[in-house]
C-alpha cells in the first residue's frame, strides 16, 4: 500500500483549510492510500478519521515573536518529517500558500532524507511570478509533482516555468458537503442576525483582502438599493493586510449604514451556517482569483452565487445554470445583474439546487482522492 505524509503546519489556523485537509486525507484513504497528517496542535476534526494524525507543530501561531514561531515550526518539521521517514513513508505532500525560508527548510529536509515531494499550490500568484527566487528555483528542481486547482492556474505557472509541463497536474478543490450542516431555517437564522424576513439578503463572506473587491460590491449595492431598498448586505470576515476603514468610508458616503450588517472578525465554524442560511445570494466580487473556497462552500450550502467572469470561476460556474456571472471589474454590470436576478427571484432556488448537484457529482473527495493517487503513481522511485 502506498504511504503518504501530508505535512501542513497551517491546518485550521484562521481559515477553513482544515476541512480541505480532512477531505483530501479521507479521499485518499478511500482509494487505498495510507495517510499520515502532520499539522498543528490547534487543528481538530469533529468527524471520525480513518487516517493517522500527529500534532508535532506546537503553538506555532501563538505570541508575537516571529523568531519563536519560526523555531517552533522547525522543531515541528524535524519531528514530523523524521517520524514519517522512520515509518517508511516516501511521498511527502505539502500545501503551499507562500514561499519562504521555512518552506525551503521543509523541502530541503525531505530531500536530504530521500523523500519524494508533491506540492499543492494554493496561491499561484506567489509561485508563478516573472522572477523566481533562489528558493523557488530550488523547489522547482526537487519537486516530483505539482498540483493546481484549475487549468487557468496551471497555465499561469507554465507561462513562466514551461519546463514544468510534465509534472503540473490539475485536481479541483473539493466540496464542503461532509463538513457542513445546513439549518434550512431561514427565519431562525435571520432572527439570530437581526434581519427581517421580508428583506433580500446578500452575503459577502471570507477574508477581506484588496483583491476581493468589496469596494466594487458596495458601489453596486448602492445602485441596487435605488430599486430594492429593502435589501441587506451581510459583510462577514476579518480584514487581512487591508484597512477596513476604506469600506466604512464608502458605506458612510452613500449613507447605507442601515442596510449593511458588519461582522468584521474571524467567524467560528459553528457560526458559519447561520450567515449562509440567512442569505438569498452569495456575492463574490473578486478582482483577481485563482481558486475560491468560499465559492465551493456557498454551493455546498445550496446557495446561489454571483461571481466575476474570471477564467477560474468559469471553469466551475455556467452563467444562469448553476450560478451567475458578471463582467470582471465592473460594478455597474454587477448592479445590473443583481437587479435582473431579483426580478426573476423564482429562478434563484433552481440555480442554487443546480450548484449543489454540481458539488455532489463533480467535486466529491473520493474522486479527488483517485485523481491524486494517479499523480502519486507517476512518481519514479530510484
């Protein structure tokens, strides 16, 4: 039986990435792969696990000292990678969100111990820029398999690193169906959030980064309110490397405070369902994106989504069938499309159901596990 170590210090820190880890590991087990997951001590799963899990990364995100966190990271990596090799594991699967000296340490240690390296690239932008550093060039050379989530991300990497074409593979982001429990009680969720039942509700969910386009959404929302004044915009998530006062200024400028409900904080897993259940439509006004976990989660919650017509989005959504698309970087088109959707609101439920079916059929973790296994099978052991 093939043995794989998933080395992931991030785990559930500040995001829903731990759901991805569980789905990936469980899907691999369903395909007869022996999986050992090495992550931080704050990452826990509520579902029963069929894989081995180790918490050698201890408190790496606690405190304000980057030096101490770095030392804890290195200690965690030493224990994790040595433990895996002592248990005869040869394939090491890393999730890459950025490139730095600590990532290099993990890759270098794995290579020194004769492990084979598989990377899932989550933030393609940090991996596929014009002038790769020494760290990135080294990682390219020693990696056996690179996995991206869509054809667009693959093309962006190969545009700059054409020599990687034989090792870059596309495996989609899986659904969230195993991890969520929809309430299916719109009135109860709205009561909890202080929203009237006769209001239309739009939801912006997730980390508030500059590329997420919340400013464009607020511009479009102001236009929408002229025709649909009983509409609420739920803005939910924490700002990341971004000043939220920029968005507060737009809200104040248009005097739409009473139509905006702000939850600018990290949302605990137990709370997430209430926000999705309370809304009519999830809005993803992204300016740029390579992959959206929020898109997959919204569809998994059986909610209709409107998103820009960017290539990664169009690989998942068909406009008017299982989601809605608007012209990228055009808040005017977003406003126009929102008005059209509200005028045909009986279609929203049908589109949401189609999106949910899409998640069930095309993005289940067992199928993703099979695709990943086929990638592992391409690795040459000398």
